[in-house]
C-alpha cells in the first residue's frame, strides 16, 4: 500500500495517461484549450477565477494550483482569489441544500408515514 496519494510526483505520469487513451485525451485537451482561450468574450482573468472556483468545488489540487498561477498571471488580486474562495464555498453549500430538497422528496416517496 502506498504511503501517499496525490503528490506532485504524479505529474511524471501525464504523458503515460495521455498516451494510454489518445483519442479521449485529445478531445479533453481540445476542450481544455478552448475553455482557456484568450480570444473569448470573457476576459482571461475572469475565466481563470471561474476555473479556480470550479477547482475548489471539485477539490482538484492540481487544478487549483494551475488556475491560481494563471489567475495571478492574468492580473487577479489576493482579494479576488479570496472572494472566489467564498463564492465557491457558498455555492457548494447551496448545492447541498438543493440536494437536500430532493432528499426530502425522496424521503416522502419511501416513507410509510409522511412527516
């Protein structure tokens, strides 16, 4: 059993992963490059702040690191990153509440005594 899981050493496997599924990785990389393009209507800084928010909610450490670096290069401030953190946190919590509504309905659907 391994002593560590997600580690920067994993980056050595990027080409291994990409080469093991070339068609899928090409499609993924095209989507990634398209989403991160500089010539879109949404400015790069805002694209990167959105990417930081998504990376925080998906808890992808590599994505967080990469998009923080990109956001700073695009001019994001510490305060913008901090606000992004809390916006992402609020939406993540909101998702739990939204799913909680479904949980209440599902409870009612299977409960013999509706509460």
